[in-house]
């Protein structure tokens, strides 16, 4: 079904407006569907989807707190078949024309300004007032996914029961913090109640004793750092630390000498 969805997004111009996060293929389900999940954006749109044979419908999946004017405009389309709190479904014989009309709305100056003004602000004392991105918290498969420092805070501050992403990231295991190009790497582990997400927040709240990582952050800023899970792991503290050491050796991240901007583990 991606062979149908992707041309729709490309021809309409929507593909140029959003950065792809992951392609979610569920065509093996009794009711097949595919999802083109996008990275955080001002519109709080999280995915473009096709459902059913034919396909039956085109869905825009979005945050619950999407800009009201944008939601109203989307729901005013004659092709709308269903509108719920977190998505709008459309049915038509010409999905390219539909997607083109959607792209036109998203590119209007008024919607861009209103969407930017609809941003979420951090509540945690150290980050209070910080503008946070919209994060698709329905994601459960995080391996291979990357997160920015602002996304980490947004996930942590979302205490809603349907925040599956927070539940997953609070597991213990091994993680990596790296530069965007992957050259500079730091390996860490989590073995407490808040798991990997808690460790990421600890890094953001305090520089701590990770000497080389701290210098990299001071030199480049956290905008240059990507957070990612290597693996989740159950076990004792010592077992997880032993596994962490294995990953440090495997990825060559240890540097017991002076800071070299590449190997960010000092032990």
C-alpha cells in the first residue's frame, strides 16, 4: 500500500513539508493499513495513513491539541467521513487532489502562524517555559528511533495514560547519546525505576561526572546530540553495567586520556 500512499504525498507536496520518522506497514492485518509517520512539526500532524482495500480511506493522525482552526478546516472538507479527537478520515476517488488541498491549507500564512503559537511549554522547574515539540506517544517500537533533547523532555512531561512511549522508555537497558553524524558517541545504562528515560532526564538536569560528554555538550550544545536506545535489558545492576561495558568496547567509545571530541566515555 505504500506504493499508493507515497505517490499521493509526493505529488501533493506533503512529502516535502514533513520529515519521515518511520514507515509502519500493517498490510498483514485483517484490515490492512500503512502509516507514513512524520517527525515533530508545528502542525502537530503525526502520520498520513491509508486504510483498507482499495484503499477505503485516507487518514490524518494528529495530536489531541492540534490547532483548532486547522482541525476545523480539515473537518470542513466534503470528503471527510469521520472526525475524532486524534484523527480525521477522508474518502474520495482522487486522493492526490485531496492531499493537494490539504497541503495548500498547511502552507497558508494564517495556519502557519496559529500553529506556531499553539506550541506546548515545559512545566518542569528547570525547563519551565521552554517550547516543546509535539511527540507521537503512541509509538512502542523505539529501537532504531532517535530523539532530540526537547523530545525527551516532552515525553517525560506527558503524564497521560495513553503515553505508551513513556512507558516503553522507562525500561532499563543500554542507550547511546551521539552526534548527528554518529562520529561522537557516549554509551550509558539505566537500572532504576525510571529507566532509560530517567537517565536521559538526569543528563539534561545536571552535567554529572560524564567528563567527555559534558565537554562535548559545552562545546556543541544539546542541539547537536541525538538520544537512542541500543537495547532494553532486565537484570541486576551489575549485569546491566557489565552489558554496558561490552557495548563501550564494541563501539570503541572509551577514552581515558584527554578529551578528543569522538570517544565520549571516560571510563
